C-alpha cells in the first residue's frame, strides 16, 4: 500500500485504491465478514458430520460426552466470553484513539486466550491422554472409564467417533485461537508503536471480528460436546 | 459506521447476559429434559448467545444491511448443507434394503 | 471495423508493464494487472501438465488392452488429469487471469479492494501447485480427483496426503480471490455505475466469487477430515468402525458441484461480452442474464446429490436433488436464449473471439442438455460412471469454459499487451480446436451410452473404433491448443500495436490506453450510460 506524506508529515492512513476513509473502512469491515462466512462453512462441515453421527449413535455420543469434564468446558466458556468483552473494549479504545487502553485490553485478551488454551491443553487433553481416550492415537479405555462405557452399553468405535469430533473440532478451534493470539500480539506491538488512530484502526476491528467469531464457535461447541449427557 | 461508538455500559451488560446464559445452559443440562428437546433448548440458548455477540460485540446492530445479509448468508448456507444432507440420512431407512437377491443362487467368486 | 490508431511507440508512454523492471517488481507487485499475468503464466503451465496426462491416456486407450501403461499407472493418470485441470486450471482460469485484470477496470477502480491479499492468493496458488506437482513426481495418486474413502483413506498406497494437501492449499487461493472481488464490486464502483449498468462479466464474476467463498471452505474441511482419517483411522468414513463413506461424498460434492459453476459462470460472463461486441447490439435481456448468474450460484448449491444417485444415498433425497438439478438448468438455458436473441439481426463479425463465443454457445448447450439426462435418476442409473458423464462435463468444461477462456484471452489481448495477434492464425486455431474437440468428445457420448465405464484402463474390443476416433480428435485438439500458445507469445514482441479500443467495444476498460497505466485511469470515470450502449449507426 503506497503511503504518501500529507503536509503535516504524518503518514496518510488512506490506501491508494480507495477514494476516502469511509470507503476503506467499509471495505475492511465487510471484507472481514465475508472471510468469517468462509469460517462458518469450514466449521460447518464438521458440525454437519457431528450432527449426522450424533443422530446415528446418540447413546455413544452421550456416553462419550460424559467422559469430558463439563466444568472445564464451562470455565473455558466464561474465559472466552471475558476475552470477547476485553476485545470489544480494545476496539472501542482504538476507535477513540486511547492508546494505553487499547494496549491494555489487547494484552488482557491475549492473557485470557492463553488461559483458555492452558486449561484445554494442560487439564483436558493431558487428562484425556492419560485416560487413553485419544482417538487414533491411544484410544483404549481402561478401568473406570471402560466400566462407565460398558454400563452405557455403547459400541466403543462409536465413542471413538465422538472423541474424534471432540478433538477435531476443539483442535481446529484451538488452532484458530493460536492464530488469533498471534494476530493480537502483532496488533499490540503496532499499537505500542502508535500506528493506530481513530482514522485508521481497521486491523484492530478486523481482528476483533475474528476473535468474536472464534468465541461464537466455542459457544456452540460447549453444549454440543460437553453437555449432551447432562452435568453430574 | 466507523463513527458509532458503543458505550462501555452496553458491553458490560451484554457480557453479564452472556455469562448468565452460560450458567443457564449448564443448569438446564443438569435437569432431565426429554430428548430431543434438551438438544433444542441447548441450541436455542447458544443461538441467543451468538446473536448477542454478533449484534453488539461485532457491531452488526449498527452496520449496513449489506453486512447483515452477508452474516445471514453464511449461516443460511450452513443450513443448506445440514438440511439436504439430513434429508438423505433421515430417509435412508424409509425404503428397506431389498432382499430379492437372496432367493437367487449366489455365484461364488473365483 | 477495427480502428487501430498507431501510437508513436509503446515504450515512450509509461504503463503497467514498463513502469518498473526486474523480477522483484513482478514478484512483489500489488498491481492487479501484473498479478493477473503471474496467474496467466502459472495456469498455462498447469494446463499443459494436465494436458499431457490426457495425451497419455488417449494414447493408451487406442488399444482395448491398453497400449501404453500399466493399469495402476493409468489410474494415476486420470487422477492427476482431473486434479490438475479442475483445481489448478479451470477454477482459477478466468477469475484469476481475466477477472483480476478486468474487474477493477470495468468498474472504474484503481485496483482491487485488497491488493496485497491478491498477491498472497497467487503465492498460495503456487504453494498448492508445487505441493501437488511434488506429489505427481513422487508417483501421484490413483484415487480419482474425487478422493473417495475408504479407498483413499484405508487402501491406496499412493501419495494421497501430499496431493490432497496441495489441493487444500489451492482452495485458499480461490477463497482469497473471491472475497476480494465481492468487496471490490460492492464498494468500489465508479460514480454512476449502478448495479444494472455493470458489464455482465462483473455479474458473472460476482456470482462466481460468492460460490468460491461459501463452497471452498467445505472441501477444505473435507480434505482435512480425510487426511485425519488416513493418518489415524478413527473411522469417520470407515464403515467397519461405524463411519459413513457417503458422508464424505456429501461434504465433497457440496463444494464440488458448485465448483463446476465456478468454472462455467466466468465463461458465460465472457460470452456475454463477446456476443454484444461482435453483433454490435445491446444484449437481449440484460437483467435476466444478471439474475440468472446469481440464480445459478444459489441453486447450484442445492443439487450436489445428483453425483450420488447410485452411491447408497436415500432415494427420497435423490428425488429432491433430481428436481433441483432440473431447476438449475433453467437459468443457464435462459442465457443461451438471450445470447441467441442478441445475435438475431445483429451485425456479426467472425473475429477469433466471436468464433470461440459461438462455439461456446453450441457446445455448452449440448453439454447442458446431456446434464438433464444425468439429472434424471432413471437414466443416470445406466450412465453413471460411464463415458457419457465424461463427455457431458467435457462439453461444458472444454467446449464451454476453455473456449470462453480462449475467446476472452483473444478479446482482451490487445488491452493486456498493447499488441494484436495475427488474426488468420487465430481463426484457424479456433476452427482446429472446434473440430478436434468434437471429434474427441462426441464419440464418448456414444461410448458411455453403449456402456463403456470411465476410469477403466482396458475395454471390450467392440469399443475400439470410437476410442480411436476420440484419440485422433485429441491429437487435433492438442495441436489446436499449441497454435495460440505460439502466436500469442510471438505477438507480444512482434504483433502490431493496438490502440485503446481495437474492437470498438463498449466498457470502461476500453477507455484507457493499451496497455493501461498502473492506476488504470487518469481520472475516475463517471458513468452515464447503460451497458452495451451500441447505437444503430455502429451496426
């Protein structure tokens, strides 16, 4: 993007292909939503597969869901909602040109995002590994877990299918979170350098949209993966 | 659109509602509701939460109709995928597999 | 008719080609016109790679027992032909070359909305192409371009992961292009350029972009799931573990059917441009053609199950898909009627682009009506997985899309390069391609009807005559494709200089010099007239 000096010596925030800032902002916002539509379809494919197998093997999915700890799921949901709040506040700070607030809220969002990943990887996935319920890698339920599944009278391969969807969907979700944290880190550095202004904060807003979307995916994943079998 | 700044109070209110709905969905899961209604209730709550995030955190409430169409289109297309695929899955058993072949002599493979 | 005004010399004027030199200025460009040329070179290379696979296949099929390769190799050949031609040639062809070049110009903009994303899309395409080419060099895949499990996930010993990953990556190139066009067309039209004054090429590109954006992610996740299944054997598509192979087919075809509209809609847009210019007439039924493009994009998402009539899909779902597949033919037919009505009482000139457009109209129609045969379940049961299907889609993809692509390349060549190609050779090549194409693919309709299955390395001897005819046609077709490669390349250096508007066509892109300056327009144009405002005097 060519940047030419305005008379005051400040870098012109308007890219050369646009006629004015409003057009640039609208293009950026609308463009981000088009991209999010692609993400809806990407996750949607997995939701479709999940729906079909849940219909076919409901009891197995219920039993599989009971293998997950809903408390971690609920905690992570709360963490992500908090991070959406801080992200929205960050975008607001950028809109108002409040540099310090912007940086603070971005950092908070990053911390909350990492908390989410921390809970997921260290508490949930590690525990799943130890319980031998990771599909394709070490799926061989033992002891209490095995008894629980046998009592539910479900076929183990179907439970493995549930666990596959669990790992695939939360895995792709986590991947998107990691990308999001990367984006926010870059934004924080740019904010620190004073690169954003009320006329030019499109990257912050765009990343905000992305972040909220990843939150929405989790909003659906939580009940569909963790709460099928109820809480107990 | 770039001019519209949402008050902090709005954000905090929406945040509180979202947390409340999370508590609600978790509590509802502990109450026994006859399937498939438990699923529909959970999905309804999730849709409410997502709508709030979309309208307020993502500013769609304050944006143009064009963007709103784009948002709806994304979810609508997902609905197409789900509906037509389910039209296959749910109707597969409507015609039982044919057993006519069982009466003919089977040629064993070479 | 052609009014070439000679300019003193191209080099004395600064334009997008000579504004800067050196490989960095090309590899780091954000100019949509240069990116279009980067794509042009890349997809041409891929076309000839995919084409060589076809050459080998047609040579092999001269003999009923197979003349050239082992059956395992034959399986790899048809797989690679399909994968390369679909994902690396047809899908990007018009959008990424003509679309990239023309969309900003036709709407009076200086560039696309996101020029750096545009460059990124080309690099993503190259990465995908390199991955797939490495897969080919390492031995290719034998799963067919459709990658059906459980064969592709559990049994094939070929390089499924590598090639599938290449396809996965190339999908993102398609998404980025589509998303860029949608935003550009919505937000960056020149003053006075309302939606219903847009060239129909823009409507077609818009509809195509919607498909790219909404469909491609589904094939991406499908390939990802297939890869996970191949790596971990969790059973998502494996019946032995409770999985459903038809689920893969649903997810795969949800994209891959609309993908065929990605491949044909841009061609239809090109034909709309060509037919008006070379009949010197307003297009008949502008709004209906515009709406039909959108209708094809939308309804095209509702018909994918017609690829699965005999796979084990429920008959009731099949009924729904069959009816919807008949419906999707309607907007395409409307376009054909409208093009024909445009030709009627027009002042027609038979320049090479028009020959390609006329060829498109005829051949696409033939391909289209055979699509209706396939949409009807009772017929499909007999011709599914036979050469009938192959003939059907090649009539549309080659007789349709490729001819439209060539027509567009020839039409806009003077704008892109500032030079004219030799007209005689161009018309000759168009005729050679037309003859070669029909000789290649018409016998395949008959072969399929008579029962010859597709993807078979051997066939019963009674089919040999038709196969030899098809292979003879293929060699003519191959020569036909080589001729433009030669004279177009030649013309870049030795062709006569072309003025801003050698065809006397309407459209904003013809209001700029040839080749255009980097920013396209000295001043943003203001549009006051309808599209295709050819007056009676010009006829």
